[in-house]
C-alpha cells in the first residue's frame, strides 16, 4: 500500500474522479468505469481507497478478484460478489445482483484483474447493465485492458499513467529516503513511474546510491526474477530475439533484431516470446520488449561481457549514427580517445540541430572515454551546457559542483551563467557573463565568444532590454559559424529584441527570412515560437495561435522544454484574450508540469499571471492568490519575471475594485519602463490598468501626463488593441472631467478599433467602462445598453466577478426594475447598491470606486439609508441586510 495524506500518492485526481461518480448513480443510474494500467501501476491500491471512501456514500460494497487460472470457472467472479454460489445462468445471476442492490439501497461493485473474469460473470454484468440500468450502482473494473463483453458495457475509462516526480519524491519520503532531485527524475525515467518498481528500488538500493546525482539504477530484483522465469519459458531462439531487442532498444526493426540474434525465421521465436509475456507487438511484425523494466532486466541477466559483445555487433547493424556510437560506447569499458573524439564531434552536430538531449548524453559519453584531462573537463562542461539547453535544469544543477571544481575557463563561466539565467538569478548571471567575456580571447576562441554572446542575448531577453539583445545577437552572428547553435539561437531570439526595442515590422521580417531558412528540426521550434510571440503582441491573433500551438507540438519531436514553456506562456495569454479560458488554464497547467520536471523558473510568472487573472475574474480568490504567490515566489530582477508578477497582483486588485491598491502595485512599472519592453504598445497591458486606477483615484493630471506618451507610441505603431485599451482609459479621464462628448468619442473609437479582432475580454472591458461613465453623466438608458453588452460578454467568458458588478450597475441605474417592484421597495436603486456594498464591509472610498461615484455621494446616500432603515452604524446595516 502506498497511501499519502489525501489518499493515493499521485492518484488524487483519479480517486476524486471515481468518488464523485458514487452519489451521481442515485439519479443517473448504473455506471461502469474501467481503471486501466499495466501491472504494478496501482490499480488495486486505488480501488481499495475508493472502497474506504465509498463506505460513507453507498449502502454496500461488493468486491471480487479474478485470476487467470479461474477464467474457465463459470460464475467465479459472481460467487465472490454475492458471497454465495452463483446461478449458472447469466440472466439469473444478474437478477440476483439486482436483488442484492435493491435490498441494500445502493452499491459499489469492484472487480480487480477484471481482464481474467470468466465469461458467465462478464455476461451477467452485461445483463445487469442493459436491464437494470436504473439501479444506483457504480461498477469499477480494474484491469490491464478490457475487451469483448466487458468492453461493451464500459461507460468510461481511466488510464493510470506513471507517477509524477513530486509523487515519487513524496513516496520516497514515506519510505524514509531522501533523494537528490536528479535521482528523483532518474527514478521516474528508469521505472516509467510504476509505483511497484519505484517502491522496490527504494527498498533495495542503499542510501549511498540515492545521494549521488548521476548514479546508475538497477532493475528491481522482483523484475529480474520474473524476467528470468519468463525467459525459461522461451525457446533458445526466442531468448536470443528478446536479448537482441533489449540491446537495440528504441525503434529498430525486426530485421535488425533478427540479424543481431542470428535468426533466419524470427516468427516462431516471436510467438514464443509473446506467449511468455516478454514481447508485445505494437503493429504487424513490430515487436517491443514489454514493461518498463524488462529490457534492463534482460541486459543485466546477459552479464557484462555478453551484453558488450552484443552492443559491438549492433553497432555494425544500425544505420542511425547516434545509435551506432551509443552501442560502441556501451561496449567500451576503458578510455578510448579516438572513439571519444568521434562521439564529441557528433555531439556538436546534434547540438547545432537543436537536439540537446542527445547532445548531452553524447558529451557525457565522450568525457568518460577521454584520456586528456583538459579535453575531458571541456566535455563535462559541454554536457552540462547541453542539459540546460535541453531544459533539464534539475539534472544540470546536480552536476554544478563538478563543473565549479574544474579550472576556470570562459566556457565554464558561460555554462554556469546559463543555468543562473534559467533559474532567475539575475545578479549571478550578470557576474558570470561579465567574467566569461572578460577572459575569453575572441580571436583565438571565436566559437566560445559566440556562445557567450548568445547567452548575453538570452540574458537581455529576460531583462526586457531590446537594444541590448539586438547588439549581442549581432555580435554572436559575427563570431559564429552560420550553422552553429549559437548563431541559429541568437537569430531566433533577435526578432524578439527588435520587437522590445520598438521595431515590430523589422522583427516580423526577420522571422520571415529565418523561417524560410530553418523549416524543420528542433531549431525550427525556436523560430516558430518567436514568430508567434511577435504576432500575438502585434494583434495577429490567428497567426500567433498557429505558431504557438505548432511550437508546443514540436516538444514531442525533440524540441526544447524552455521554448515549449515560453510558447505555452504566450499561448495562455492569447487564449485568455480571446475568451478561451478553460484552454488557457490547460496551457498553464501544462507549463507548470514542465516547470516542475525541468527546474526552469523564468517562465513561471508569465504562466501564473494568466491563472491569477482568470481565477480573480471567476471569483476564485483563493486560486488567484495561490497563482499570484507562485508568480512572485522566485525573487528576481529580471523584467520578464517581475512584470507579470506585478500584473497578476494588480489585476486581482482591479477585479476586487480596489483601485488604490491596483495603483500602488502597478506604479513600480513606471520606473522599470525606460529601455524595456514595457514601452512597446501591446506587449504588456499595463498603461490602461494604471491610468484607469489613477482616474478613479482622482489623479487626473497625473493620469493625463502618463497616458500621453503611450498614446503617441500606440498611434505611431497603428497598434489597434493598444490604442483601444488606452482609449478606454482616456474615456474614463474625459468622463471624470465632465466632458461626456469627448468620453463617448474615446469609447466608441476604442470599440471601432476592437471590431474585427477576436479580443472578447478587451471588448467587455471597454463596454463596462463606457456604461459606468455614461451613468455618471446621467445617461442611464445609454449606460444600460453598454453595461448590458458588457454583462453578456462577461457571462460568456465566465467572469462572474464582473457579471455581479454589471448587475449592480444595472440595478443602480434603475431601468431594469419594473414599476411594481420599484413602488414596493424602501430604498432607491442607487441606495440599494450602496447599502449592499457597505454591508459587505467596503469603505466609502471602495464603494465610490465600485459604483463610479464620489465618496461624498456615497456618504449622502448612506445618510439617507440610515434614516430610512432606522439604523445608526454600518454594523447595524449589515445585520438588517442579513
């Protein structure tokens, strides 16, 4: 049993999904759920936890466990469920089950290892499903797979994947083990997250191994014993075929495996191995070793000498150059400088192609084989650099001490700076980059100098410094080979520098040129992501969506985790803007998972900003606060981290109608803006937020002075959404000065600018402010129309916070109340709105901001309310309203 504080470690979502179905059967009737997973994946533990939960919800629980040797035992499963001999006829057996449920009132039926259920029992369940569907019963089938009759009756399937790294880490703590984060990741990779195998290794492997960040894990002893027993069931040719497939790994063909096994006709061997459970066929004549630990167990059982000999033969058979060298490395226990050089050369090539995970493994292999000390140190350093580039900062951080103990070189400093950048450590990155550039000999080491310049490019991007970014990118491009990773990655980011520096058209042109040159492979992901980023900031929403979704999908083809996270961060912003809030939260969750497994923190504030804003607009204040805390959890001077963290807080305050707080939070952005992407229209939606808060606080002169330069830049760029957002703030400003005609022009211009753009949130926001301004000017009927439009948009978005505010506005306006209601109420609509907010605990200033009136007006209404209701304090008013 591997239980945690809330149930099953790593299975809380699945347990909750099953538990919530229990009470629903009272209305919906009988429901069948299949819980699917490979052996050891935790199906039994999950169903046991469900049974413990169900005892408080259903009247009775009936359980059974099928077995492969009882498949021919007619009614065997039914007999366990009924705790009595089962009728031989499946129809009668179903009736007996139905009678048992009726007697109890409701039931949970759990069948473990259901794939082995006997046909009579399966047929009885089918009859129960078809003829007694009104009964309040949840049937849970735990199985590796369901087929035939059971598949036909299954309404829903839950597939158990491997445990996540956080769940495995917690499982280790429950076993009294403290794992290095890199070893947690390795344990998940090695076992596929299979809980049975994880627990076995936690119990079998000593503490000294878990403390090493790069230790090699064995297969669990039970897996080796089980595999050995299965091999004993195979023919000699089948054993050789299984061994060949275990050595080859990956996607090698049956032809290659047969050649390695020295088998002319592999089909009889294949039948034997499949029957023994060692191989599965995923397609015709495409066998794979079954189970996450079986291949490793097979290789261990072969012994070191036989496995090495097999790897040497495999190297002559495979076509892929990476796999060829991997086999040669696996067959070479001693130092081999020639092989080390060959492996390092291929590592450089794979890095240039953006395949950094492969490059990291190859550099590490070449370092192990290298006899020359300085060369070995260089390759160790490059292996860590490649891990960072691949987005595996946890594994890279585990090797930092080894790199720090090497002699100081420009490359060493650049690599350590790279890791500091992705961990949000601005000052450390700056110091290390300065040192790297200070000691590099540009003429003798142009490649290393180019790499340092490329790291400067990334550093400038996250600082939001466009001009600095472009300058370093140009320097890197001058120094590097055009096809090198430093050149390609600098070019891929250069467009973002042009955007932040105020040259969006040049940025788009740069990506068009680069995209024509780099169309495929992992490096294309960087270009696609950057282009999508530029397009989104420039209001090309659909073009941005296509690019960002493509960049996310490229992760499955060997793309970078870091690039995928940036793509998810901006895709979530796009989905928020167009009103696809559920999808935006899915993108955020995807990004969170990548952040957890990679150790990359620089994108977290961007992701959490979207989650915080959506949660606040939905009225989920706890969720909003949690996301805001996550956004600011990593203290950093990087603008790309600080800006979204501040915006998350400011937009929560705005949703709360606490405009003084929103202003206080957003004001630091003014000091951060010069020379950064904060100046670029459409990049960060902050000027309208701050100007709006200034206006509602009565700071009209300050708001005017603040708005003017932003308005000029947005007009010069012809940036539609930025002009629209600024226009709504300007409309507020005109309204506060009493110029309703100018205010109307500003709001109507904003709506015209948004027309044709799929920016539903901005459109709702402009209409809401327009309506409030009209109502303050006494234009109640026109205000009613604008606020009603805003309400419809907010309702469609799920922005319940603003739907409620629209309802208060409409009620305060009075036009939505019929005459009979109005004649019966004691308070006027305006007084009703004021009293409701005061009763909630809002101050006069907060009520004024919410209703867009002055604090004096609130006090005037409050005095009249007290007199009408016969109360003398805010406390008494709140009590009366209860």
